[in-house]
C-alpha cells in the first residue's frame, strides 16, 4: 500500500537536506582543522626558529639543556605543552625530550612538519635543521606541541559554521511542513467533499481551488464521472424503454390468451391462437432487440475485439436472410470482390449490425436489396453498404430514424423502430460512422464507414463457389 503523499514529500525534501548538512559538517571540520594547523604551524615554526638561534652555536658538548626562562617563555598555556629535542645524526640526542618520535624523513635540508605521538598524547612536530659549528655533523631540532588549542579552534570554527546551518534547516523544516500542509489542504477538502456525496451524485469536481498539478487528475476523474453518468443514463433509458415497450405487448398477449380460452368456436379459437403466436414472435423479437441494444450501448460490457473478415461475415449473415427475402419476394444480392476485408471488431455485434440493416431493407425497401463490402483505399477504411430501391427516408427524418422506437410517419409493417438505433450504437462502439444516402435511382443507401484497420491482414481465400450470391 502506498504511503501518504505528505510523508513522501517530507522524505524527499528532508533527506537531501540532512545529507547536505552532514557533508557540510564534514567539509567544515576538515577545513577548520586545516586552517587551525596553518595558523598554529606558523607559530610553532617561529618557536623552532628562535630555539635554533640559541642552539646553533653549541660546540662539541654531548648534552645541551635549555635555560629555565626559555622553557617558561615557550610554554603556551591553555593546557598545551611544548616538547623539544636536539639530535645529531652522529651522536644521537644532544638535549631535550628523548621520547619525541623520529621524523619519517631523513632529508633535513628544509624545515617540515609531521604528526607524532608520545604515548596517548598527539603532537604536531616541526623539524628544523641546525648546522653544527664544524659543518660536518648534521643536526636538527624538533619542536612538538600538543593539539589542544588546535582542536579547540577547529571546534569553534565548525560550531560557527554548522550552528547557523542547523538553525536554517530547522526553520526550513518548519516552513516546509507548513507549506506542504497548506498545499495539500485543497486535496483534503476535496476528499471530504467526495466522501460526503450521495451515491447518485455525479456532478463534476471543481477545478478552481486545487493545485495546477492536480488539475489533470481532476479532469480525468471528471471524465470518468461523465462516462459513469452516461452508462447509468443508458441503463435507466433501457429500463424505461423496456418497461414501456413490453407493457403493451404483454397486456395484448394476456388479452388474446384470455379470449382464446373463452372462445367456444373452434375455428375462431384457432384464429386467435394464430394471432397469439404472431404476437409472441413480435414480443420475442422486441425483447431480443432490447437486449442487443443494451449490450451495444456504453456500459453494456466489453467488446470482444478480434480480426474479422467483413466480406466473409457479410456473406455468412446475408445467406441466412435468403429464405426471408424469397418469402417477401425480394431480390437480395451481394457485391464484395474476392479479397478478404479485415476489420477490428466484435464478430457477434457486427453480425447483428448486418442483420438489422438487411431486416430494415427487406421490411421497408423496394424489390431489390444489395449488400456490398467496399475494400479500403488510400486514406479510407473499409465500408459496409446496404442499398435498396424503395421509397427511402425523407431528409427531415434522417436524424430521427436513429432514435429508439421512432418510425417514419406512414410506414407500414410491424417493426419496433429499434433497428437503426441498434445499428448506430454498434457502429459507434467500433469507431465507425453511419451515413444515410439517396442513390441515383432512388431508395436508401446505408453506408457504415469503418476506421482504417491496424491488425494483421487476414490471409485466407474467399469462397467464390457460394451459390447464394450472384
């Protein structure tokens, strides 16, 4: 489970600040030690130079001692102590503290510094060459100083540098915590308003008082709310339509059944039963269309998208309507070439789309009905066309024929007015466009324009031996 945004922001801000403080303290300490060493090394070098002037005229004596006044003058106080040693390369130690460590370098041409220890006492030592009076016996003077004052000065420098940084970071943390809390408050208010909403409240969330970074999230959520509202509206519309459209047929079925049961005349009863059978068929067809419309609408369930050969599907569905066309005295033809025409879609719904177009054309069109599949061309996707030479649809009715249960005034037949509504919903679900046109010879042409196909092309031979189509 993801943590809180507030805690994540604090970690992302405070961890780098703490790292910067540690690095700054480390660098400040080393710079302070370097500064303290340079300062006190200069003083220690002056002490060594003063002692060198005292001991440079020492003759061949085996032992040399500093006067007490000189030792007292060299003692710095403040807890520090000065050590010295005069050493000859030939005779060894000539005077001073015998515990001072030997220098790491035996080249005594120039003064230099090194760090050493006497037991647990850490020292800073300078080596200063002192030529003897004969010039044959190289001698050197070592003067060492304890590090108390150096470390105290380095600590003071670090404190002077780090303390303001600590104060700055402390106040920065306070400001950052307050700023994050203030910046996230609009989101908290938004969360509270969402929790207090009713279950059926789908109004968009406000965008005015939220940070600019949250606006895309709000827009996406509002888009989701709009889609949910569309799905709920479609469901409510379906329930209302189904209740309205099924109430009358069911009442008629009940009345016809009651009349048939009370009818003593056998021939009349048979006539009523035949009417009842027709009513049952129409009611079943209406129920099937309502269920198909519910599936085709938004929220009706995910489409089973696959590669579909539109030409083969059109031939398959069209062949199922041959008996119906013969029964109605219509001439149903097919035109589609030999090549496969692939589209991306739900095979079941596409079959229902073709079936509804053919049913509509056979019910209300002229004697000739043509089902045609147009292959894609440059810049255009494939098309499915159903054309008849009937009376057509007036221009004033071409928008309304896609409304549910709307029938063109003067239309005969027992249609429910759902066929073209179903066609439009299925087409929209596949990203296709429905166009109504008038052919040159009159009638109606319904053109379904599919988007360009992006899946692998179907590779199977078309069945040219089907006798159902000319």
